[in-house]
C-alpha cells in the first residue's frame, strides 16, 4: 500500500518519489520498496516502542510500493518525528527503506533522511556514514512539484551507489 496516512492522521503530508536504478543508470522495473517509519510525534506503531511520544492509532508507518517499467516508486506519508537513539540523543527524522529485487540474494536496507532538516547534522547514524556517501541517503525537495514532494533515487551499485546498512 502506497498511501500510509488516513484522513485523521496527524502530521505534515509528504509525497516521496524516486527510481530504483542499477549501476549503469538502467531502471529496475520489478523491485519492491518497503518503508517503516515513526509517526509525526516520533513514535513507531509497534509494541517494542515504549517511548513517551504520542501514538497515532490512525498511522501504522508501514508501506510497500512496486516499481513500474521505468523504475519509479512512490509513497504518500507524513514526515516522521525524531526518535531516540539512546538516553541522551535523538535521531533526525528518517524513514527506514528496504529494497527487494530480482537478482538480490538478500534484501538491501538503507535510510531516507530529509536534506533540508537541520537535525541531520547531529544524527548519530547518518554521521556514521562516510561524508562522501551521506548524500546518497538524502531526499531532496522535488523542484516544481511543491513543498511536500521529496525525491529519493536508490542506486543498487556503482559510482553513486546508495549507502546500505548491514542489519
């Protein structure tokens, strides 16, 4: 399901659009993108999240989108809030992204951060990625598509390969 929020869901509605590409820039037409994220208050709809942030029962925070013949996928969601990293630090707003595709023996896991969010500078996970690779984790506002649309392309290999995490 590509549309995560219900009409009563709290938070800033955003649209995430992108493409899944191989190392040569060729679109991957049969990939599946899965996302998992906190709600606008910074809480996951999961029993393991015992945080004090408000739970929004109208928002599950989970979605899937297949890619089309040109490698495009999209999600309508809400911008997530900051979640704890440890007892002292918060993570920047982010979305966990998993990629499944033909030819991948194991799925790939990455994160989507919002390029215009000042909290990125202090995010412990983003800052664990080498500086020259951090841009591959940033979603940018899509030009000429309004303030609520972000673009996040996923490159599976090669020079501009998205940074993936071993989880």
